[in-house]
């Protein structure tokens, strides 16, 4: 058995052949003591890195030229001796060493505009990418087989950089000829790339299962692509959600990825890093409070924990790094009993564009904006794909720009007929002809000629204190209400800012005094629709008043939410059922994230730009929760500190709780 453990390290070790003395400072006792002190119980170690070098004796690959002993064997045995699990890492898509010997295996980039091809520079610093349609994939499969034969008791295989981009190498041209594909067609080049990726999955999976059919395997692409359940079910044993907040992902990426992973029948872990920025940073350390919060967030959203580190070429673990990790993992160890075998409690399904299109794009504005509104509004939700069971949700949200195919339309109609509700925005809900696919009691007359325009919402949706039209930065759809309920008026500007003859003030032209005659939104029965891509607007501009309107809109579409709280928008919460133990865990999280740093270029060195960081963990006082329970609650405790929490039940049957003080993370356990 290889169950995922809660306190993992992902130990990067991409090491140049120009560095001498590889691993010579490795000391078994010191290695073991460092990991023990930091409460680590699983560590992913390297068989082969992006440079293409192996760190164990090999007949199928290339040993690092400055390694004089079997480093992986020494590390592996030291860990196993103290009951630390060891998954093994093999670089799959990047392999500079072998591509120097076999340049014909290298990925050849294609400029889609000119159809010119190019091989990435071999003289600039950077790794080289292999093509999976080339014999490289057989070479990789042989290395996987060898690794499993040498380390049969390892706890999984981690294969990294699993991408196949359109490629113009001789092998891809051969594949296209054999499959009747036209290399001049972008669509056919994409099909060839898909063939290469499937070839990779098949050959690597066969290499693993031929040795051990039960061996865990994870194929890392840097981001969990929603909507590809067929690939996940077929080739993955579990998921590892790479999400380094300071490395460009930000602090909202992991919760949204986790909320999709929670809907799949796979165990998963979150992966952050100890770095101030991202992978490959020696001597960069985030604050220990950041790691405490990030690990708590992993637990709160149903994941096991993994912290990325990078081993110095000398082979000695960095004591400063493990001093940072130790407090976070000590807290994780204390909380584990309430965080295993959990399922997310949700009443809203966020059906994203990424899921409908099975897109690997990490930042689709409508998806991100909608996710942030739900996180900041403390709604209970899942991120879902087209295969999800819609009937478990009271409300489905389709943000901004989702083209609804016929199969999905049929499923949504069935969902509505069974009492479900929809919230649609922007182009979502429009057919190819620009007409509404659902009966909204309104007609759509195409996109507005104005950008921006302005809105006065009605029915209690206008943000408090705002008594004038609000600017809407992106193009709306022109809708006229027939027999639905209008949700407000659109006000057109006098004109667009187009030339020196047509501009006003610093940014845009103000609104005309009379409404345009077009509605800002409409509601009919169980469907609510807004004419603007409101979630993308929030993603792009971060307008607090827009957030206030959107939270009101979600509450209006949903009805009485299952949970209410006075937590600030920067706090996070989740509700997890732990059915084997007949209890529900309410996770409350808070850290004041701030943006520091900026774009800087000095002496040819560029900074990474603003970085979202956590330093202080400021306590919250007098936190109030009103919860509509799904079970008959017998008692409530605070964990892991223990102790009973008193509560009241109001006339509607809601539980009313008060927590005097919350710092970083608190679990409230409802026993039933």
C-alpha cells in the first residue's frame, strides 16, 4: 500500500554538470535528523533531473559526470530506515543531456503565423524539450523500468513536465503523414501533438505496470486541467496540485484547483514551495507564517500537504528551510485526524469555461473572477465539469463566455426541470446565432457598440451607498426585457473614446442622463442573467463595489445560503464531511496577504514583479457563524485544541456559533 501521507517534501535537484563534488556532503544521520525534526513523513527524491543526469548508477541513462557514488540509493535507504515514504522523480519532458547526443529527438517549435520552424537555442541558458513522437519516449520508458527494478519498494513515480506542443520535427511529420494530417493546418498539428501525448501516457504507463500494476504515478503538467476525466482515470493514481502562491500562482489558485479535484475520485495533495519566488531559487525563503497558512489551506480544502525545496548540489539539506517547515508540519500532524477521508460540502457548482473546453489555460478571467467572488463571499461551492452530477447543487454558475454544446444544454434543461437554478453572465447562455438558449423573458440584440457603459442595478443589487450608474469596463450584450424581471438599466456614454475629436477627460466619456432602454440583466423563474461579463470585469479591475454587487447577485440567485458569517472577504472557509467518523469540519482561515516588490530591471537582471506574500498572522476576534446543518448535531468542539463550543439554535433551525479568537486556522467540528 502507498497511501498519500500528509507531510511531504518535493526535493528538486536539477544540477549542472559544471558543478563539482555532487552529493559529497550527504550524511545519513544528519539527513534523518533534519527530516525527523521537521515532521516530514514523505519525500520525493530524484532519479533524473531536467539537465538529463541520473543520481543513481544507471545502464539506461546518463550518470551525473561529477557524482562518484549512488546518491539516490543513499538517500532512499536513509529515509526508509526511519519510515519516510519515497516517491521517485523522473524528468519526462526536459532532458538536455540526451538531446545533446540525439538532437533529432528535440521538439521543433512552429510559428503559426509564418510556419517557420526553430529549435530552441543550444547556447542560451535553459533546458531542452523532447518530442514524445520521437524515440525519446522509448528511452524514457526504459529509464522508468530501470528505476522500478532498482527501487521496487519506492512509493510512487513522479513524471514531470508532461506537455506535447505542436512540433515540426521529422517524427511528427511522419506521424502526420501516416494519419492523413496536414502539417500546414494548425488543427492537424494539434491532433499530432495529442497523438504524441497519448503515446507518452501509454508507453510510460506500460513501463510502470509491467513492473508493478499497483505503483502510484503522477504526471505533472504544472496545472490541473479540468474536464479531462478520461485521462485522469486512465493514467493517474492521485493528483499533486502544484501551486506556489509567490511563484505566479497567487493565493486563490490552489483553492480553485482543489475545489475541482474534490469532485474527482482521486486522493490529492497540494504543493507549495519554501521559496520566496518559485522553483530554482537558492537562498530564497518565505516567512514561516506563510507556510503555516498555506499548509492549513491545503487541509481546509481537502488535500494532503507537500512543500517544495531544492537540494544544494553538495547533498546537504538546508537547515534554515527545515526550520521554516517544522512549525507548519507540527500543526499539520496535530490536525490530521480531522482531515482524512473528507468530502466537500457544496451548494453551488461553478461550471467553468476551462472545464467545458478542457483548457489548460491557467488564468481565464471569467473563471478566476467567479471563483474569487465565491471565495470572498464565503459560499460553499465546487468547481465542476460537464460530467458532474448537477443535481447535488442548488445553483450552477456559468461565467461570462461559455459556449454551451448541445449535450450540455440537454443536461442543463434536465437540471432546471428538477428544480435547479442557473446564473449566466455575458455570452454564456447565448447560441451561435447570438440568441438566448433559455427562456429568459428577454431578447438579445447583439453586443453593445459602447465600451465602457454604465449600470444602475435594481431589486437591491446596487451596492450600498452608490446612487449613480457604475462603470462597466467590458462590452455588454444588448438585451430588452419582454416578460422577465429587469435587474437594472444600462446607461450609454455620449460617445466612445476614439480620436482627438471624440474623447472626454482622462479615461472615458460619462453616461447620458437617460437610460439606454436596454437592461443590465434579467431574471425569469430559476434563471438569472447579466448582460456584462461581470466576473471578468472583477478579475481585471478588482472593483470592491463590483464584488459587493456580485455577492448580492449570487445570494439572490441561490436563495438563503447554507452558511453566513461576519468573516472579512480576505478570510476563507470550507465545510467538509468526514463520514466515517460522523462529523463535519468547518475550516476557518485568515491571513492578511499583501503585494510587495515590483518590476525592476538592473544590470540585465529582472525581478519577477509584485509578489503576494504573508508575514504577520493577525488574529480575528468575535467571529460569528450561522449554519444550516445537514445532520442532527450532538455537540461541537474546537480542534485540535479540544474543548466544547457552546452554540444556539434559532427559530429556523440554524446553528449560531461564536469564536472568540481566530489566528490563521481553526477547525470547528460538528459531531452527528
